[in-house]
């Protein structure tokens, strides 16, 4: 094994989707968010598996992603575009039968003029101030939009990963006010919102990160496993240094393993100081600086023979552990996982 090996467990993704689906009542439809190439894990494989599992509604960020996804899924499943109907996207939306989530008056006009009778949803801004129509804009357009039978009215929570945050009930109240009296299916919650409880579920939920094994879905099954091959082993004396900037100095005679992956593969330099890798059940510390293509590990205390690869991500340690160390979030770690890995899919 010469290249690093990224394994993606489709059975685990399916199990996480089912678990999040079961967190809602039977009348709530659980969609799947597969934007950014399914959070870096491969949209065709992930979405095909989730469709087989029963997912009928998918969300991506942009029309181009929707076209790709339609190619993978074929006709049938609804593909929603979170950025809505952008200028220049009309042809893609029509040909790939995408459903834009309309975010503004401009987008609504574009949709109704260029694709009359075609399906669309509406995205409302309930306080996040990122995407969607604000209350006044919606009040002015509501009758026009509702007369066209939108497929969905949705909004997004800003603080759902903090269950006690007052923004959650605040946005819930605004969403209820803005959608009162409509018969259109409603959607407010991503992974975090699902975990806030049934009040937040409405008709459709939109989990993303929870499918891929990330926080705040703490019970998620492990999806990603990353094994880095040992290219070289060397013995060094006390006082010798390892890596760029002489960043690490051996305090005793040491055995150092050099592994084939680095920051160009999404292993952030910021995790260098406080991360372990795993040889089966044994943890060994990452040492020195992370290079573009290489990292170094102190395997001096490993009580077994150094294996051909060490595990950076797996059951013992998930994306959130590394993200915490790097001062970022699991989402960023996942979407940064590089293209050089040899990828394999389980299940
Ligand atoms: C990314 C996104 C989601 C999924 O969020 P997770 O936190 O990954 O579950 C849902 N809805 C919208 C609008 C999003 O942008």
C-alpha cells in the first residue's frame, strides 16, 4: 500500500439516515443534504445509497451540483437547490428537473417568467440573515408565490447545535408566523434541529452532517476511516530533531515513522501539536510539523511491531476530535479530505 486509504462506510451513512429518520414521527419526511460532493465523501455513491434506503428528497447548494446528482439518481427523486434560481441557471434547472429554493423577489420573477409551471420551493429568512426572503419581502410576495403551489417552504436555524440557545425558539416562532395558514410542506431543521425535538420537525427534515458521522449527532455510526501508510521507519538518538523548523527534539533514543499524507490531503497543520494515530488499540503521537505530503509519528512506545499503516480517522477517533484540536469543525475537516486518497466504499 503506497497511497493513503480513505474508506467510506455507506452502510453507516444509511444507518445514520435511518436513525435520524426515526427521530421524527412517521409523518415527517427525512431528506438528505448532499451538497459539496456529499460533504466530500462522493455524492454519486452516497446519494444512490440513500435513495435505495428510501430518501426521496435531496438538497445541494448549486444547480451544477444538482445536474451531477440527477445524473447519478436518474429521474424521480426531488433535487432541491439551496441557492435558488440564479441568473444563467435556467437551462440547467429545466433540463435536470431541479427544484430551486427561491430566495428573493428577483429569483421569484426569474422562476415564474422563465419556467412557468415548473416546481420551486421558497426559502425564508427567520433571523440568520444569510439566505431567503425576509418577513416584509415574503409578506408582499406570499400570495403570488402560494398561488403557484410551491413544493416546500423552508428556513434554516443559526444556532441549532446549541440546544439551549434562545435563537432556536425565536426562529421557530418567526417561522410559524411566516407560514401560518399555508398547506405547503414546511422544513426548518437540519441535523441540529432534528435533535431539538418534534416541535422543530414540521413536514421535512434536512440532515447533512449527522449522516456523515459528525456532531451534533453524537450517536452517529462511524463513516470515515483514514489509514496512512508507513513509508519509512528510522531510529534517532536523543537530541536529534525531526521535520521542518526542527520542531520536535527527541528526549531519548526514538523510533520515528514517516507516513504518506500531509496538509495537501486535508490534514490541517493545526493538529500537529496534540494528535495521536492508532495502531489497532494503541495510540502513538504525531510529532513535528505536518508537511505537504508527509507526517511523522513517534512509535517508540508501541508494544507491537509497527504496522504497514496507522489510522488517523476511525472508531477510536472521528472528525470532531481532529476538528477540535485544529480549532475548526468536523464539516471543514470532511470537506477538506483530499483527492489523493485511494477511496473505497463499504456496503
Ligand atoms: C448545509 C445545510 C443543511 C444541512 O445541515 P447539517 O448541519 O449538515 O445537518 C440543511 N439546510 C441548509 C439550508 C443547509 O445549508
